[in-house]
C-alpha cells in the first residue's frame, strides 16, 4: 500500500503535534504494520490532550492511508510501501562533498542506546530476527546552526568497537573503518517529510515544516548491512545538486549523471 500525500494538517496546534508524533512512530516502525494503536482515551492520556484532539489526529492519519479505523475493532496500522507511488531516483554516485561536510561541520550527540532493531531497520539491513542495534541521534551544525538531524542504526557487534564519546567526536564512517568494516556500496533514497516536534526543536524550525529526507543502507564487501541512516535536512540550509549529460543517439537519447571517476565513494552523514 502506498502512503498518500496528506492534503493538509489537522486543525489545531495540539492535533498537529499528535498527528506528527504518531505519523513518525508509524513510519519508523515503533507501531508496526497490522498492530493496534492504543485507544483514543489512552492516547489522550499519553499526549495530555482531549479525545477530540486525538480524533482529529487519527482522521488525518487515516486520510494518509497509514491507519484503518473500525468501530468496535480499534485502530490498526496499515501495511505500507516506503516507495509507494513515488518516482524513485537512482543516484549513480554519492556526492563527494559529503565527505568534506563531515570534516568541515560539527555534530552534537543527542542520544546513544542499544536495543532490538525495528521492523523497518531489520528488513532494510537483512538482519536476523531479534538482532540488536546501536542507535544514535545527532544534529550536524554549520556556523553554530543545526541543518541536519541524523538517526543511525549499526549492528551491535560492530558498534561495540566504539564508544559514545567516540561517536560524539568522530564521523561514523571513520569509526566503521576503524572497526574493520570494508564498505562496498550503499542504496540511498530521497523524499520529503514534515518535522515532528522533537526534530523541529532540534533543528530550530516550526513543527510541520517541510524537510528533505534521505535514507541510506550501507553494505560491506560481504553484502552485510552495516549502517541504516535516516537523515532529515533543512531545505533552506542544504540542497542536492547533480550534473547531467545528454547521452545516446536518436530516439534513445537520455539524461545520465556525470560521474567523476576519481571521486571517493565514502560518505559522511
């Protein structure tokens, strides 16, 4: 099932806040497909709002196609396809500037923890059932202003080679290299999303602001998933650029990315 683009946020600041929090929890796998959400009264208690506010938030989630509400049966999270209905761009190369970004900007570590991988992370990285990952949340800053919110998941056996203080001072890809990981390739997708309350606070933007969303799964030379990155960028402070060449002949002419053969494929966050 494809996630539909909502035509508008629910009325009221509190309803919008609850909507964005629940939407984020559904999309990141906290509430998994086919599971039941807590009842309206319970959600009202959790978020310290009225049932009317909860109802408005749930109506917006239902309009997005993320949940299904049935009288007497509760509210069920619907299965969805991350790429459903969207045009997928296959970038032929990661921007070499990302390496420089990791060296010329600073990062602030917000959280560092270990726990079971969510359904989405586990599936994307092809992890065995019950696998544990190290999850870190950071913001990256330039000239003291936060421009990206980064959530990374690394298999526990790899993450055991570095500490919380290491991650607070060193780019993750350097720590992976130091642990002996030989990165082979990565798959990256780009889309857009809305700023949930915690992300909005970290980036200094309004709740519901539009953000650029990048998800990346990195593999080593054995095809093992070694990192799952979910990155959110302020579009006023970050942009993606690509140079294209017109190639082919006659009816088969097409646009193709220009690849610098000397450019590194390493990518910072």
